């Protein structure tokens, strides 16, 4: 003690500092352990949540495929409007077939978008999955029915005597409900190949994308589809009544597609520049420019011969004027005209035959357009007879032309059209698009839907003809080959009239000798039974078919579909406030 009696403070030793440090470390370690335990627990919960969420998503995705399989297996359950419930709170099974506890699913399907079918048949499948813990997942996908226009080649029946071979090249998708037969001369298939039966002699074929056997058969469209198209055509004033008179390659009604440069820009590819005219006569041979048949004698001595010198369709150009052979006084002068370099043949009612448009030429007449004639064409001689192929000039046009009976067609198409006929569609001369389909712009498309056959006519434009018996066959069209753009759908066959007769070498196809040249078809061919277009002996045509991708992506209006639904765009839906009835009401704006 000091003099004041106060004791000096005692300093802490090392023992106290070590105790404090130990206690601090214990607290830090405890905090870290607690945090680690919490992190581990949260991680476990997160894993469990994502596992559960993935399970619900997988169940919803499976629901979409189950629903699509059901409407493909039973097309009748697909509604015309509104929606149907396919699953209503059903239990869900895992991949092993075991029921997943606490999980239920609802699936719905119905048409959405424009439901008229003009641009195809579209719908939506919704799959909704919930669990007992409040989890919920909703998926939706667009579905669409595949158009028959997607096929480059389709048949319901392949005759046993007709096979692929001779170096055939088939581009685009191919499907048949019959066996595929291939000659040893070989064929190359560039697109997908599917058959409801089998491929015979597959080693003779080259399959760039392989082939599938024993796939489900696809039924041909029903005749009732034609009645639906008649109603669509009637709304646009493009339904016509003809008849079924004439032989296989002729008709009393013909349609001529015309593309007109309305704005003077040097082309005919603008949206409103497509039209067509309709010609009718009681004489089918005149309409399609067949060679006249002359009958001489009587009784047992009656004979019939083809006499081109009597033709009102064929003649020559002289002095800037066309003169038909039938109007030339002497047989020798007619004969000279028919072998001249300016010889030509034209379909009945053609402006060229009459040296200008004539509404009624005494053999037939052009039908007037019943709508309001646009000032853009009113000044033309045929202005009142032009049927517009655009909604701007014909607001009620649905993209469908319908003929009751047979119809012959030709010309240049600007627009997107389905031409339907209850009987045959006759290809009387070239039918081409205003824009080359090879450009891939999809501006023009033609679907030809025939209740019976689609036939390439054996007339004076498509086949070489003898001017008289003492001469070789000659070509009377602007080209020796035939060019057709469009998708053919025949409820019977696509064929060439008299394909087994005529010349064998008069019109070569490219470098190969042949009777009628090349048949260039760009689009697709769908037919119940495979028809013939030529023979190995050289009669008829040599096929030169190409596939138009636009027919699959932008098919002709109201063109028949296969009934098979394919998947389109896929979406995830926010469950908050979702109502299935409100969704389908919102997604179906108008017919």
C-alpha cells in the first residue's frame, strides 16, 4: 500500500485473454454451423421443389401428347366450336405405370383462330396439372391438321403393274396406303417415304431420308368435301353449273386464268392482278380444240375420220390475222395453212380465234361477272367478264371456284385458289403461276380437287397431230412440252387421255425421244389410284415432276386435310387467374 492506503490495480493475465478468445471462437463456429445447417435445409427444400415442379411439368407435357393421340385416333371428338374436356381431374401415372400420389390432370382441346378452314384447320390443346400442395402447371400447344397439299406424291392404291423405275426422281414427301414397288432400273426418293404396307425390292431404290413401313393408313377425302367447297364458292359468286358431256379429255365448261398488268409496272404479280373467265358451249370438242371427226357414207358403209382441215380451232396466222382451217375455201389451201410455220391451235372461245374478244361467238359464250366491275378493268373489251381473284375487287371471294360437272382449265394464275369440280378437271393447255414457283415466295398457289379424274387432254394443243393423213405429226402449240403448276387431288386418278396411243418420237423430252414431250408438273399429285401418263414404248409423256414447298407451308384455301393433327408452337401458361372457358372464347375471334 502507498501512503494513502490505496491498493494498486492488478493486471489481467494470459489465462483471461485465452478464455475470452475461446468463447468468441465457439460463438463464431456455432453461428457457422447454424448457417450451414440452414443452407443445407434450404438446398434440400429447393431440390424438393424443383423435383416436384419438374414432375408436374412432365405430367402436363404428357397430357398434351395423350390429348393429341386421342383426337388423331378418334377425330369425331374434335369439336367444331368451343372446346371439349378430355381429362377431368384424372390421376397421373409415371413412366412405370404407377400412380403419382396427390397429382391430378385436366386436358382440353378446341378450334382456335380463324375456324373457317380457309387457311387450314387449327386448334389448341391445354394440359393443366395440380398437386395437393398447391403446385400447378399449365401447358398449351397449337395443333394443325396436315393439308393433303403437303405431299409430293400420295396414293391410296398402287396397281401391281405400275412401279417406280426408269430413273424416276421423286422430290418431297411420299405416302401410299399400298406397297411401294420398284423396278430394277431404279428410282431415287429425295423426301420422306411412308407406306401403310411394305417396300418391295427396296435395294432398287435410293432413299435419301430413309423409309417407313406399316405406318397408319391415311384415308382419302370424302366426296362431301366438295359440297363444302360449293358453299364457299357460292358466297364469292364463283360457283358454276356445267355438265359431264364429252369424252375423257373434253368438257363444255372451261376456265381461263388471266394475269393483267393493271398498274403498268411491267409485271402481273401485284395482289389484285389475278382474274379468270368462264366459257361455256354445247360442243365439248370445240371447247378443248379436238380434231373434228368427219362422217361419210351411211349404213354399213359409214366411216368416220379425223379431218383437221375442218377444224375451227386450228389454222394459221397471215397478215396479222388468224384464219381457221375451216374458213379456208379449198382443201389444198387448208393443208398449206396447217403445215405453215405460223400454224397454231386455240381453245374454243379464244380471243386469238376471233382476233379479239367476242362475248358470244356463235359456238359458245363467256359468262358475265355478276359483281361490281372494277374501274381498273371496265375499259377492256372483256372487262365485264373478268372474275377477280382478290378480296379487294371481290370482297366476298373465299379463294374457291366450284364447278358442278366437268371443267377444262388453262392460263396464268395470279392468286391463291382451290378449283373444285364434281366430275373431271381437264388440263386443256398450260396452267402456270404469274410468279415462278421456284422463287419460293409463295405468292401463287392452285389446288385442283376433282370428284373423279384430273386428265391431261389429248387435244391439238397438248399432242402433235397429222394435218392430213399424208403428213407426219406436227406441234400446234407455242411449246412442245406441257407445264402445270399446282397440287392435283383426284378422288380417282391423275392420267393422260389416250396415253397408250399416238406418236413415239415427234416431241422429244429433253434429249429423249418421245411422243408428246415432257410433262412438267410443279406441286404435288394426290390420287386414289395411280394413273398412267405414258408408256415405255414412247407414247404419252415423260414425267418431270417437282415439289412446291409452298404447298405445304401455305396450302390452297380450304384444301382438304388428312385429319391428322401435328404439333405447332408450344407455350407455358401462368396459372394465376386462368380460366379455360375465357381462353377459348378469346382465341376464337371469328369464323
